C-alpha cells in the first residue's frame, strides 16, 4: 500500500475514532478507543515527518531531473494529509498525541519552545487552487507547495549565482551582527528617546553582491567573524540575467491576489541571503506577505495576532517597534508570565515552498542551511479603517498601535510612556496624578467608540501596557 493510501485511511480512522470517543460514555470502552486513536495519530505524525523527508528528496531530485516517482508519492501523501492538521491540532491540545515531527531533526541552534509545543503550519498543494484561495481568504498561514510563483529561481538563485549575475556596482542592504541573532532597529523611530546604544546591535551597510559574498565565505571558515545577512530590495541594477529570471515569476497570479482578496498592491520584493543559524527575532509586519524559499531551508515559528500580549512588543516609538522585547532563548517568566501561554506554529520551508504570512502574524525566522536564499512579496496594507465589531484580533493590534500613537500625539511621547508605566503598575485610579488621569481619560474616550463595557476598556488598557513600559 502506498503511503498516501495509508495516510488516507489513518485520517479517516482517526476521525471516526474521535467521533466515537465523543459519543462514548463507558470508561472502559473510552480507554480502548483512546488507545486506538493515539496509535492512528502517532502514525499520522510519522507520515507527516515522511512527507518532510520526501519533499527534501524531491527538491534534490528536481535538481537531478529524476523526480517523477517521488513527485507522485509527495502529491499523493500531501493530498491525503491535507485533512490531518485540524485533527492533529485538536489531538495535541487534548494531549492525545505528542508533536513535533519537525523538531526531532533540527540543528541544535534552533529555538525550542519550553512551553507549548508548536503546531504544524498546514501544507497545501498548488494543485488544489480552490483550497489555496479559500485559505488565503481565511487569512491564516499555510505552506504552498509545487507553486510556479518563483520556479525560474528555485534551486538556481544560490549565493554563488547571485554573486555571478548581480550588477557589478549595484549596492545591496546588508545587516551585520556580532552573533547570529539579528536585532534590527530603526533610529528614526526613536521618538520616545529610548536609551539604545546602536553599537550593541546590528549595523546596516551597503555592499556590492560580490563584497557580501566574499564576506560570507570568510565567515564560513571563521565562526567568530561577524555575521552578514543580506536583505535587499529587487530594484534596478540587479543585472540582465536576474531580470530575466525575475520576469518569469508568476506575476499574473501574484498580482491577481490584490484584486481577488482585496489586498493592497504588491509593494516590494526583498531577497534574503543568510547562513545557517542566522535568526530574525520574532516580529510582525503590517503587510500581507508571501515568502518564497529558493535555496536551502528556513524555519519559521509563527504566533497569532491574538498572542500580541504574550510576546510583549517594544513600544511603538522604540527603535525596535513591531519586535518582541523578549529574548526567546531566556524568557524571565516571573516578569513576562504570559509568554508561557503563547501557542507557536512551525514550518520548515524547502526550496520551492511559499509561505503565506498574513499581516500582523508574529514570525521568528531561522536559516537552517549555509546557502539560504528566499524572496518575499509584500503587499501594502489595505486594511479597512473603520473598525468592524466585534473587533478582530488583527484589528485589535492596529487599534493598540493607534491608541499608542494618539496618546503620544496628545501628551507627548515621553509623557505618554510615563502614563502607560503607571497604568502597568496597577495603581488604583485615586492614586494616579491628576494629569495622568486626564491623559488616560482621553484614551478611554477613544476606546468607547469600540468597546461598550468600561470593565473591558480598563482590562484592555492594562493589557496594552503590562511588561512593556517599565
Ligand atoms: O527571512 C527572514 O529572516 C525574515 C523574513 C521576514 O521577516 C519577512 O519576510 O517578513
């Protein structure tokens, strides 16, 4: 029996057993059904791990033009496993199965969640266009396999190829960091006058592709050398060969999404060239994003916009706005207890995969291989400005940012910070200074347009500030 057929059977079997378990009241029978269900789920987890391996082999075979057999296997297995994610998610949540098929084979430098185990990001084949469209509309992340989006560059845009073909004089944006963790920042945002010693963080420089390439080759043999991560827009001067490859991206599909899904226009493509271990810390963007993997593998941990309070983002007017203020490798739970509640999702992108990364979703990104190349497609934010009620988790993030902005405009950035800090301390209203109360009242007036309950407003304000304005 093919693995796809086995997976089909297992999914159906697990669904039936789950329904049976829900209906069964006998303790003895429940134990039997539960054991069967655990076995079916364990087999599904194994098959999902097989799929990862099959896809890796497929990428390899694609380069060697011997893919027909594997491709059939992958397509069949992928289709059969399409029904598995909700089933597995529920099983993980109920403790009926233990994740994670991915984590087992990861390099040591990868982040491992000490709290909630990551759930797999669903995988959808481009051979199922209706399913793809439905998932894009739903605004939830998924990995698209077999996509034609960047076919002309998959497996081809290696660092060496980029070095050979990128314009000789074109300058690329490169971040340099003393270690593999790239803490990005933008000094122009520092309206809050936060103490932020620039030299302790990444440095941005402009290099030709050739100089960047030479630098990374040196770093390969010297682990103590600073790390360089290229993140540059695809603009003029990239060279005729790259322009030819780029012109063959599936622009018709990429552009059609703006009209079909009401997204803004495609705004930019950023190429990322990194080495094993390079990490982009958890942050969110305000744009919709398709992240296409071209060479090497990239791992992403995602969190829903609803987990915003659990990741304690830097204040809006901090140079690290939109990033978590936590160092995920050593979170002090006494100070940041909500982090333990954040539920990560996990994806490992292989060359050819495209991740749909919806706006406001948190992402922590790890390069798994030395020649790791991706390109993203950012669409400008076309968010509805009138808040729809009840407020969605994405709109709630936008609302938090608006309230922070409006408070800063009203009271000045530093004063607004001080008010938020007092609020975070949980002082009773009567103990707050008169002008603190008047600034807070301004926020309350704004929030009454969205929430009807004063209690909800007070809770919302505390959640906005706790752990972020010390
Ligand atoms: O690949 C990376 O390191 C970061 C990618 C990213 O954050 C993005 O495309 O929004």
